[in-house]
C-alpha cells in the first residue's frame, strides 16, 4: 500500500468533516416540520446616506475587514502551523496591504458601476 502524505490526510479529513456536518444538518432539517420563512430584510446603508460618501465608506469597510481576515489567517498559518517568524510575518502583513492598495481603486469603480446600473 502506498503511504499517504500528511497534507492529503488532513485535507480529506477536513472535507469529510465538513460534508458530514452538512449531511447531518440536512437530516435535521428533514425531520423538523417546515415553517414558513419570513422575508429577509435587506441590509442597506442608513436612509439618507447616498452618493459617494456612502459608497466610499462601504468599500473601505469591506477592504479593511477583508484585510484583517486575510492577515489573521496568514499570521495564524505562518506562526501557528509553520512556526516561522521575522521576515515571513512582516511580508504577511505588508503583502496584503499592497494588494489591497492596488485593487481598491478598481473595486471602488466596479462598485460604483454596479450601483449606477441598479438605478
């Protein structure tokens, strides 16, 4: 029998756990009687906040939130899994900052185009 690498074993175990949880959730949902769902309320900026300031605020909030999550995952991986520090941690913080800085204008433009099409 061929030896299986640790990476493949971890990936398959994670996949099987996620699929098992999803299957268990479907079984639980099938056993309970179906209730009528209330219509979801749309999450939107507060009324009265329109235009460029609201769009810039929303795009900046999304970019900052994404940056924080990306850095947390990268630092957690570099520090927790691979046990590397120093320059690796510095690049884990500055690399995504550069990426966000380069892509933020394009994301702002795409968001502006999407909101203009809805009107």
